[in-house]
């Protein structure tokens, strides 16, 4: 409940976690798309790192944005950070 309270109080939740989560998602989706299209290795790298770049951008928007959409996009990163704290 503390996570939802922080979001309701307009505090940024899931900053580094959101960036890491969305960068990973972008990279994996880029790799998957390149693999499905059966592209050569050079094009696969370019598509993968383009997806990584879009993921980084989306992660920064999620981490530091103040709109409702940014808050929703920050949730996976906040969950990722909470799991990381539990593991330690």
C-alpha cells in the first residue's frame, strides 16, 4: 500500500527500476522482431539497440513523468525495486 500512497502523493515511484525494466523490454522486443524477420546479424544488432533506445526513453518518461500514464508505466519498475529489496 505504501507504493500506491507514494503514487497518489505525486512522488516518483520506480525510477531506476522503471528505466531498467523498459530498457530490457525494448531490447528483448527488438531482438525478437529481428529474429522473426530472419534478418542478418548487422541488422539484428541495429534493431535490437534501436529497441533498447526506445526502451530507455520510455523508462525515463515513466521514471520522471508526472502524468497518469507515466505513473502506470512506472509500476513495473516499482515492483522490480520492491522485489530487489525483498531479495536482499
